[in-house]
């Protein structure tokens, strides 16, 4: 611990914003992985000025600063690898304004995503990004990872809704990126560099988001299919009749086994894939789409179209879908999940070959997720967990990542790199692209104090 | 002229790809401004490898290279300021593949945007960005400027549809940016840095674009309003009934005077604003929206809702709208136009104050454009054009830019900075933001050979 740094920090921003006891530190010392983390202090400021002061002192004393929200991240981005201080942004948690004429809202990074959804919905407004963790994760974290979620199929990811930000740089300088209007092309797009940077280029302290009208009607359809090829054909069929659902989620055969007893309806015989198709739009529009979608499903061997048109029925479906990660976790000792993406047409090949990889390495593999985006959560699981299991898991996922890239995909669709995927980045990015990105890091953070050791080796 | 460079270039990529005669040079030596340009050669390669070779030699001999498409840019981005060679990308003009299952197309930068629209429409596919110049401008240029257009109101700008690119760097190195799938969060977003960089960070040689289904039905509504406040209220009313049109264009009172005789319908008395509201969607959906939109228009003092539901009627409207720049040009000697953006709620104040600025500087001011985005094309015009007019225009627009920024807007929504807006960039960007951006330029182009002298001073 750098005692001079801590003393000056306490003096400048106030003692009560700096936590040093092991109990307090433990409250902020985790994320969605089970990797270790060892900060020697937590700083939890209430203003941008305090964040700026922290970074000025961190620069002066060359202390690593690791920004975090609620710690739901799945790649270790919020963990302290080599001491330093964790910067909690949870007290910057206000919705500063909601402006229905300009269709924007200005919020602080610690706002919980689902709470923002609820408040906006009451006003007829919609901020679509909805990562599965959205009842716990916050906007700042969603920006750090460019979080996705089921509704990104129709609406795009977090990036697509972030108009303008206040960003504290490693030096403590405060800049604004982006513009508060829909369009703006003045200078280079450093705004999008900050989004998805996993807290390594700057600390987001204020955000203006873009809103759209909340849909008049939402209806959720469940459809079961014999095979994943049928679902891919169904999606092409929907494009042909010019229908874009809000979500196109799926659960594979292995997942269906776990579903039994957890959902209110029977899984039809000889079906191996469940899809969740949500429609959002005007009342007439949504109603008019159901029949043609049903036809396309049946043409592609779909059976038992179940229509959830009340919020209660819809919630029962989404609760199961959103908790699926936890549901798997409860039934196994070891679970490693990665959020790869492949082109739609290559999904059947990915499912088949990932299952073969699971068999080779003696895992049970659950594939589910955002089929419409090709964004598959691939889960290797085992009933035992030893050092050998972990090592075997790494070997299995090394093959999964090679497969993903061979199919024209990417090794992360929404979770980011953090530390867990860091060893695999060089499989995807060329050395020249990596060199440029590392040089960009040096511009923003020449002392390498902002979330060091993440994304790049 | 650097004769050693030219000789080695001719030898390495072939003489026929290098044009040196004044006649040939003149064919490529213009853009949408009337600024001078003085390249000593044009290079028009047919392959990415040739572009790479050009950049390697340009690096070796420190020769400026200015990439260009069809030269429709409005800020001087394609002009050679200090000799060097202009790189025409017009022979890289192939549509390489259209993939309706993955909803992507791969194209070269010289493809004309409207031609791509037409070919996609035949297949039921849609690439929405449609800058007014889209019958002449090409995808590469659209990417360089992050071009907008009327349909960006609903669908977003060029940036939102570019998934992956092949980019030749100043060094001649070839990298790929982005991913071919909808999601991807591996590393920093250098993809979006290249988009909108005005050809100063890299040369785009291949592009994978994202497609959506072409709408079943398109209907265009014309509505006239007494004042711009009525139109802003109408837009808020549409949001309340949760309607998002595809376009929300406007022409102001001064424009309406020019319209007389050019459109097939009468301009109602006491109206001062024309709006073009286009609806796109399923047949039932579009039809069902017309009546509620009409009601919201009438509630906000709208008169004479004209419905263009055939492609012939629609084309007659859009032809006038898209040619409006030329229509103004024909009637005046001097015209300077800038594409500022202000928040929706500040549009009436902008219109009023920009007219006051026009009066102060003795110009006739035409405001029109993409009202839904707050993206206004502000045109200062005069029946005479002397050095004094030009200088007076600069003073008027300096006030316009200050006004724009005071209203919370940005000085360019879709045309970029190039050279014409370069003196005003420091009004909008902070010195720290500018410093970071200049450092990024140095990483990508350490010798400052790629389109030098643009965007930043």
C-alpha cells in the first residue's frame, strides 16, 4: 500500500470516501468470475471532481486504479491484479434528466440498467439494451463492455444508444466525447473508443443516452424445433417476409433437459431447440405479424407455437431465460461459459462441432443465447471441479475459439476480454491491429495506471 | 513533382494506373466546394495490393496521398492542398457478394450508393443510409464522412451499417477492422475511428455492410404548418403516440417561395414550413399509421396532408427535395451552406436567430434538411459574389457556429470538416480532446502523408 498516496487522497477528497478495512474492501472485491483480486483500498466518490482528483493523485504516485460498477462482469475486468485501488462508481447513481422532446436522458454511471428501464417505461420511453444481468448491472459497466442482451437483435447494443459522455482521463483531465444530438461528425470518433474499452482508456462519469418510444404492444412467442438448421431456415424465412422480431433467443437440446419442470408448458416430443421470438410495435402491427410468423415456423418444422401476450406470461418466460446461467450453475460443479459469435449460416456447424469438442474433453455442453445475432453462450460443464478440470476447460475453449474464428466469427460478442480471454486475443486480432490499439492505450494512459493488465498482454 | 516516386510507382503498379496529363488530372481535381486543388498525379488502382504498394512508396518518398471517390464532398476533403497524388478508388467498384441469410453484403468503396440500393431492393434487402448525393456518391466516401441522409432519422447513419472493413494504412500495411457479425467486442473500437476520419487515418478498400429487410410498403406524407414550433410540437406528439417515421424532412418559408411551380400541389395560405414524413413498414402497419399521424398534424395546426402512396408521386417529392441544393444554387450567385445540428427543442430558436444573422449580414437564408435529427442545412445566399461576399459569409457562419454550439449542437452533422470547417473545430472540441485526436493521427500516419491538412490545423 502506498501510504503517502492514501494520505493525500484522504486529505483531498475526504476520508469517508476511502475504505481501507478488509471487510469494506471485500464488499467490492469480486466480479462474475472466481478470479482473485487484491486492491488495498476502495474509493467511492460522489462527484466527477473527486474522480478527477483521484486520477491526478494516482498519476502522481503511479497507483493502478480499477473502475467498477456492481461487479457483474464475466471476464475479470473489475478485478485488481496488482494492488492499487478499486474505484466504485455506485454513488454516482442519479438519473439527472429525462427529456421526451429531444428523446434523451442524462444519467450517471452507477444507475442500475433495469431501474432506468422501469422509469423510462412509465414515461412511454425505451432504452433497449438489456444484458441478462440488467437487474444488477449498471450503465457504466454496460458501456465499459458495450453490453448486449436479447433485444439487441432488433435494436443494437449499448454503443448504439450512447450519445455523449463525460470522461475522466488517467491524467485527471475531464473531456466530453460524442454529441447530444443524433448526428455529429466533428473530428475522430474517440467516443466509440471509450465505449467497450473496459475501463482502460477513461472513466465515464456522465452519460447522455438516446431514447426511442416504448412499443405499444409486446408479444412473446415460444416455438420448438427439431433441429438448429430448422431455426436458421426459419430466420431466413422471416427476413423474406420482411419481419424483424425484437428478440430471437434460443436454448439447445441440452438446455431443454434442464427446462423440464421449470416452465409452465410441455416440451413437445422430438424437439431439440426452443426459440423465444418477441414482437414489439404498434398494436395492429404486432397482432398482424403473429400468423405469418407462425406459418414460417411451421414451414420449417416448428411445433407448438405458444403465445405469451400478457406481461405475467412474458415474465415467466424471460425469468427462466435470464436465469439460465444460474440454473446451469446449480446443477454442476464446474462451468465455464464464453460468449462467442458466428455468422447466422454457420450456427448449425458451430453447435455440432462445439458438442464434439465437449465430448472430446468430457464436458456437458449447453449452448443458448442470442441466436439472431449469432451470439452463442457456450457452456462447458462438469460434475467435478479440480485443477485438471480447469486446465481441460481451457484446452476445450482454445478449440472453441479456433472453431469460432474459422467460421468467420469473433471470440466475444458482449462480455469483453478482461483477463479471462486475454490469452486468446492474438488469435483474432492481427499484430498490426494490436500494435495500433496498444499505442492508443499509451496516448490515453501513458503511465498505464487505468485498469492495467486487461485486454492486452 | 517527385519524379523518382512516380517512376518507381509506375514500375511497381503499372504505368496505366498513373495519370500525369493535365486533362486526366483535371477529371479528378474537384469536389463539391469551389476550392483549388493541385495534385501532380492521379493514381487509379484496381486492387488492394496496388493501394498498399502506393502507400509504401508514398511513405518511402514522403508524398501526400489524397483518397477520393466521386468528389461530391462538400468540405474539401478530397482536394490536394500541397501537391502529392490523388488516389481514385473508382475502379474498386464491385459488389463482391450479397448474402441474404447472414444479411450482409461485401462491396468495394467505389460502388455508387444508389446503385447498391437498387440491386439490394430487387432482392428485398435494404441499406438505409441515403445522403442527398447518393445517386453520385460512393460507399467509400460515405464512410469517410459518416454520411447521413433523410432516412437516418429512423435508421441511423452510415456508421451504423458498416460491420467490417479492409483498411490500407499509411505505411501500406493492410488491416481488418470490425467483425462480420452484428456483435463483437474484442479490443478497442478502431473500426469506428476509421469511419468518419475523412481519409486521414486509412484507406478503406473493402466493406461488409449490414442489411435489413426492405420494407413492404412506403408512403410519403406532405404536411404544411404555420410555424416551425408547430412542427416541433408535432414531432413530440408523434413520439407520444409511439410513431417513428422513416424520415422527417423540412423546408422553411424561404424555401417554400422557391418551391412554387416546382411541385404539383398548391402551398396553402399562411403556411411557412413543409414537412416530408415518410412511413416504412408492413402494409397494415403503414396504413394504420396515416390517420393517427394526420390527427397529430392537425392538432398542431398542420394543414393539407398530402399522401404520396405510389412510387411516381413519391419520386416527384424526393427529386425536388434532393435537388434543393441545386435549385437554390440556380437562383443566386453566392451560396454557402453548412450542415449544423441542434437539439430538437432548440430548432425554432436556431431558425429565428439564423434568420436574424442573415439579415445582419445582408443574406437571404434558406434552412431545410433533416428536422428529425435536428440536422439543418443552413444556406446563406446573395445575388452577388465578390471577395467581400465571401468574407461576409465567413463572418455570418462564424456567428451561426457560435449560435449552434450555444444551443447545445454540433457544427457538422454529415458533411465533415475537411478544410472548409477546419478553422471552427476549436470552437467545438476542447484542447485536450483535440490533443488526443492529433496523437491518434500520429499513430496511424506518423509521416503525415495521408490526406494532410484536413480536419485539424
